[in-house]
C-alpha cells in the first residue's frame, strides 16, 4: 500500500484497486480472482507424463505427495488437518498402465488452486509441528579442516557476537532485553506526560546518551509498580546497559499488556473519529443533495418565466427586423444596379489598356533578347573555329608520330642486321684459323676488339633511334 504505483479510491468497492502503469492508471477488481485457477489437470496428460522417458517427469507424477493430492485432497476441506491415504489399489498404478484408466475423472480431479492449497496446508502443518530455534554459526578453525577446534578463536567469536554476555545476563535473572531505540519506538507513546520527550529533544546530548536517558526515564515511569525491596534495598524491574535495556521476569510482559490496552484505547478513538467522519460525510452529501434539489426547482421556475419573456421579445424583434430589412433591400437593389454598370465600363477600359501594354511588352522583350543573344552567338562562332584548328593540328601530329614509329622500326631492323654480321664473320674466321700461330692469335684479338667497338657503336645508334 505504501508503493507509489498503488492507488485506491475511497468510495470504490472494497475489492477494487488500481496500479499506475507507464501508459496511465488502470483499475482492477479482485472479485473471482481465484476462480481463474480452477482448471483441472487432464488425466490423459498425467498418464502420458508417467510414461515419459524423462526420469524427473515420471517421478513427479508417481511420488507420494502427488498421488495423495490426486486421490484424497481434492475432496477435503481447507480447514481439515487430517491427510487421507490413497487406496491400496492405486499403489502400483505407476507400474501397470492399465490401472491408470481407473482413476477418477476430471470433474473431481485436482486443479491448480487445490494443488496449491494442499501444498500450503501441508507446509503449515509441518511448520506447526516443529520448534523454532536460533542458530549462530561459529568458525571452529582458520584452516578450514574438519575435527579441529581453536578454543581461543571460538571464544572470541562468541564474545564478539554477544553470546557470552547474553548467557551471563540471562543467568542473572534478566531473560528479556531490547535496544534503547526499540523500547522508545514501542512504549514512548503510552506515557506521553513523562520527561523522556524533553530529553529526546535536548540538542546538548549525544544521540546515544539521549536515547539511554530517555529510555531510563520511560521505564522508571512505566515499571514503577513492579519495584520491590529486599534486605533493605530497593530494586527496579529493569537494568540499563550501554545499548540495551534488560528486564526481569514479567516486566516485558507487563509493558506489552499495557501497550495492548493503550492500543485498544487508541483504536477506539480512531473508530470514533472514523465514524464521525463517515456520518459527517453522509450529512454533507444529504445536505448537498437537498441544496441541489432546491436549486433545480428554482431554476425550473425561473426558466419558465424566462422562456415566456424571451418569446415575447423575439416576436417584437422579428417585426422590427422585417421593416428594417425591407428598407435595406430597396437600397441594396439600387446599389447593385449601379455597381453592375460601373463594372462593365471598367472592364472595357482595362481591356483596351491591357492590349496596348501587351503589344509594347512583346516588342521590348524581342529587342532585349536579340541584344543578349548576339554576343553569345559571336563567341560560339569563335570557339567553333578554334576547335576546328585544334583538330587539324591533332591529326597532323598523329600522322608525324606514325611516320616516326615506322622509321624507328626500320632502323632497329638495320641495326640488328649490322650487329649480327660481325658475329658471323668471327665464327668463320675462328673455324679457319684454329691451327694458326700466336701472332695470328694477337691479330685475332685486335680484330675482336674492333668488332666489339663496332657492336657498341651499333647498339648506341640503335638506342638513339629507339629514343
């Protein structure tokens, strides 16, 4: 109810509530919400699930809780705590597929709601049979190994957790304890005339000292009846600690009983205020309804008088407007005829002026367009002549390039022939002078050098022609 997305109209049905979605506020009605969960589980689906090859599905359909809910819990009331056992004939139903057909029909079968209800009732019965205990986990050793106990570390953990102090205080006849803040929250409103409110508003004290002092004042005022004397000393029903207040046997029960009494008184006051508010609201609604009825009756009377006066005024205005309209029509007819004559004469005059202006405009446009196009035409002729000259030059250059390429190819062929001629002569001379003297060898060497020089000259000439 404290959520900002939840809203509820005060005058709406008790089962109606609303939720603020991102698209807007939507109202819901909780009537017959549980009726939607009465869908029965089909018997053929359960039989198919029991025959499944998946062990989880098959076990879920044949376990004890499931079979009990199928055969016994569908017809039991929610208030009964006794569980009905299934018949002996259904114990081997999972092993024999033919026996599955003898199960009850879907009319008395289990539904989603009955299954949830039975599971919840079994859980509550199991919780009711147990006894709650508080368990605190203690780390026995720092090695994280079994069967090893470090006594010093264990005692330090118990002492830091407050177990040792709790046991010691419980043994000294203080079985109940509460923090200072819890005591103030639960019991400070029960004794509003005490000084603990002034202590809580004192800015000079620390928050802890303020809570401790206010708690002591509150408990002294509340448990004054339970103080007792023993051996000439007066004992109180509580003892103050640094962070908690410790109570003797019966003190906390006394405070809780007083708290319940005051809460009953507060509830009575709240009910009185609520009932007064309800009756005031009803009185205001009735009063408002009476005022509305009176206003409507008076409005009806005045409306009839107004309608009669209005009809008379409309008749008078109608005759006056008829006379005024007849005069206006006469003057309008005269004005319309004069306007038609003027319109015809102005049309004729403007048509003559328009024809004259159009003819002059055509002549001026012709002269301006001619003066604008002549320079462009001259420039276009000049550009055309230059393009023709450039095309002729390009053709002549292409012809010269083709002639130069042919000359280069002929020169390369001549250079190759000149280069091969000395080589052939040298081969012939080597064949004829194999048995000649060393002098002849020197002459041949000189001739070879001359041949190489001629070859180099030919190659240079060939390269020049290629370039």
